[in-house]
RNA sequence: GCGGGCGUCGUUCAGCGGUAGAACGUCAGCCUUUCAAGCGGAAUGUCGGGAGUUCGAUCCUCCUCGCCCGCCCCA
C-alpha cells in the first residue's frame, strides 16, 4: 500500500509567509500522524520572480521552525542543496527533480497526450487582446470567460486543430489552453464537504505559458500525481482553483493509459489581519507607501527624487559603518529606481518597502517567518500559535481549561483533518506575544542565555560583541566578525537571568539591557528620573547614592555578584531608614541613566565593579553643581 | 458582475437541540527596588438578522444581511 503523502509547495519569490508556515506545519503534522511522508516541492515556474536564494531561504525558515521534509530539497551541511527522494524499495519510482523548472520535459510529455485527445490547443491571442476583452467585460459588469475559438471541437483532434499546431511549431508565439469540460465539477473537501461548480463555470484556462513553462494549475496536477501526493492541504484561497485541477485530473492519463487519481483535498481557513483583510506580503508595501505619502503630504519638498537621494546617502553611510558586522541585517539593496512606481502603487517591491521603512523609522508589519525571527520570536511559540489558527486539539487540561499550549511533537501525534475549522482566522499579535513570553519563560536560564546570545549575535551584533567583551575592531576581524567566547559566558548568563522574566521577545531582552551599552562617562541622565530619584526631598537620592558608593567601593572584584550587592544595598536602605526603594532608584539612575533597568543586583553584576563605580562617580560629578 | 466560502465575548477557538466555556486582551487587587513578570479575581456575548420545525435552537430548514476569497501567460 502506497504511503500517505502530503506536500508543501511554495513558490520561491521571497521569504516564507506565516500562512505558508501554517500550511507546511499542518502538512507535516498530518503526514507524521498518519505514518506518511511530507514532501517539499519548489514551484519556480515563474522564471522572472523565482530565485534559488528564495528557495534556500524558505527551506531554512522551515527548518528553523522544526518542519523537516522527508522528500524533496534540503540544505546539506556544506550549504549546497540536496534532495531526498523515494528510496528504491519504497514502491514508488524516484521523482528525480523537485524544482518544477527542471521538470518541463515531463509536463510537455503529458501535454502531448492532452493534445492528441483534443483537450488542449494553442491560442495565439496577444496579451493585449485578452486584456482588452477582460476590461470590456468588467466595464459591462459581466463575467469574463475566455471564449473558445469556433474552430475548436471539444475532445477532437481535428484538422483545424492540427493547423493551429503547425502555426505553433513554426514558431508563432502562443499559449496552450485546456479545453474545459462542460459539466458539473464536484470538489470533495475534507473540511468543507462537497463543493459544487456548475457546468460552464470554467473557461479554457492557460496550461502552458508562451515561455514554455507550465502554469501553476498544470504543473501542480502533474506533480501531485507523479510524485505520489495523496493529500492536498492548502489555504481556502485555493478552493476555487480546485475544480480546474479536478478537471485536469479527469482529462489526463499516463503513458500506459491509466487515469490520474484525485487526491484528497482539505482547504483550511485563510489567515487575516485584525481588520479582516487577508494577511499578505503586500501589507508591508501598503504600510511603507502610507508612511511616504503621509510625509509627502505634510512636507511638499519631499518627493520621490528627494527620497531616493536621502535613502542612497543613508545606505552608503550604513554600509561603511556596518563593515564586517552586518551579519543578518539586511543590506539596503533595494533598487530605488522602482520607487516612483512603488509610490503610485504599481509595484509592491519588498526591498523598496524596507528601505522606506528604514528611512522613516517605522516598523513594517511582521508577515514572513523571517520577520518574526528577526524580532525575537521563538520558533516553538510561532508554531504553537499558528497551529491554533484554524485548528484546535479539542482537549482539556487537567484543571479543566481548553488545551492550547503544545509543541510540534504533540501536533505530530494529535493533528487531524477533522478538527480543522472553516472560519477565517485573524492574526492576533497580542496573543502571539503572550505565547512567546510564555515560551521564553519556559526555558531554563541556561537555555535562554544560549538562545538569546545566538539571536543577538545575528541580529544585534553590536550588543552581542559588547557583552562578549570584544570591543576593538581588530579583535572582531580576527574572528571573522563572529566572535563567540565560551558558551557559558557568565556575563550572558547573569544578564539573561535578569532579563528573562520581563522579555516577551528576545529583542525585548536587548532593549531592557540597553544600559549595558552606555558609556561609563555618559552624562545624559533622564531629567525626570534625576528629579524624582536623586534631587527630590533635598537631594535625598544623591545623599543615599554617596553612601552606597562608599560601601560599594568596599566590595572587591571577587564578591561582586548579584546576591551580595543586593544585600548590601538593602543594608544601606535600612541604615538610612528609607528602605530599599530610594537607594535602588538612585543607583539605577546613576548606572542606567534612567529609572528603568533589570533588578539592580543583576545590573551591577553584569556591569562589573569597574564600570559600575565609574558610572556612579560620573553621575555624582555631573549632578554635583 | 459571476462563482465560492464563512458569520459564537475586542481577538483566537470550544460547545452542535435543553438559553454558552477557555485562552489572549481589558479592568481593579495582591506582590514588588524601577519596568515587567507572577498570583488570585472581575467584567464583557439578545451565539449576524428574520421566519419556520420543535415542549425547547447558538446547534436543524428557509430567507436575508454582512464579511472574506477567487475570477492573471502569479502561484
């Protein structure tokens, strides 16, 4: 009996979309649960938009999420792309290629059979012609369907048809269209039930483009069949494509005459933004465009040209200052000549959007898995959260609550099609954040320290280097820009402990640790904090600070740790009769420049004796007057 | 316009014939050296609207409204 096979089939035109991640996760979980195989296939038939880099990125994103495919491409330790294929005794022939662009010969072979059965024909209309007809139909508020040419007879390979093929073979530019059947098509869906499409709904859609590549519809059907895919799980936006696929499956045959099988379909709900629009990569473009438009409306001197100039200047500056440390930070590699068209809404180029966002210092919505990674989300939190978008285990926790915290292993043993919902889900970022905070808190201090440090090294290199104790550029270069000291670096661990409980994301950890980066001689103290915590009550804070400073000086390097420092500060507070609070705040402002920092003992410990004392000293001198 | 799908607290989801539960968010409380976190609480829903079937409907039927998706030589 052939195994159950699911597949995730992204087109490599950018990073992995969060919705794609859910689809992949469900496909993976379903295959695992059923003892089947999970396949990855790359749909790169759009030569202009596809790139190998994107394919690689998507595979990496999936791997990061813990979604590992049994079949199809993977990245080898040496960085090259390899392929898992059906093994010789699996009962299935090897697939060979999992990139569609390399399978064109296969599609053409099947197309040949469709031609001779009178179910496919070349069409010579130019793009402009069909576009004009479509526009006319829209203007007349009518449904556009490509009209089948009069000389085409459904299911017959007629002389007229042969005539068309002669023109095509002579090199005339053409597409190939599928002669759609005039019959009701029923899509059996595991989630939605039977979905019926009336006869005449479907027109003769294109199955091979003028460049010789198959369209999505054709490639999908051939691939799913020839690769052994048994279950197609995808988002509901594909539902209306399915009758086309079913019609194709019914029309297609193998060389030995056997028919195609129709896989089991399961369409899962769409993931929407909180405003109920579909969550898509275009949302980034929308946000960036809005920022630019707002700026231009406010200030007439801001134009596309001035923006390009400013952004170019910015990017060259960044490049020189980022030398050797730009690991993970996306270089401003946008083609800014696209900007005018971008602003008018004629393209949604992500690089342009990101460049604009950097220029206006706005945050683009997180849409792709990489965005979430960059902003400090943990893969387990993303998987858990995303799994709940359109599915739930229907189980209770021991104390009677709905079970909603689980890992991928749980999914692999509990996921089923029967509990997939039908309603579109809104992507509630607050809830994700809460899941992420819980995931972070569920980590041991050591594990958190390790992962936080890895993340910082990639996304906050300046911070990571500071904490690694590597300050000079020469040291950096010596290790190729990626310095990793001992994995259990005590500074990292100390700071990690201090930061973990309050961090909802890994990036939060950096934010609340920003004081570490402060210059020991910095004199910019938050005025409000100074007023409240140092100068109020006749310089009470400063007095306490002086006392504390003297006592701290008495602590030597060896005993400079969170516990002893905390005890000492507490003592100072007691002796002064003020309690811990005022003393803490005074010191906090002195060492952090603001009224907020991680717990003081930890903060002082992480800073170290020398820096801590230097900062307090600076503070006292600055405010002495 | 045509086709398809969907409508349960603000949000994600349970419940599927006996007038609704959880989580996130919100609010106040406790704790507290700041900010958080944590803990224990509270509020929030005429189950989109109308009609029908039924002793009884969020759950079944019909109608209606709303929202979303698709209608590319994109996938």
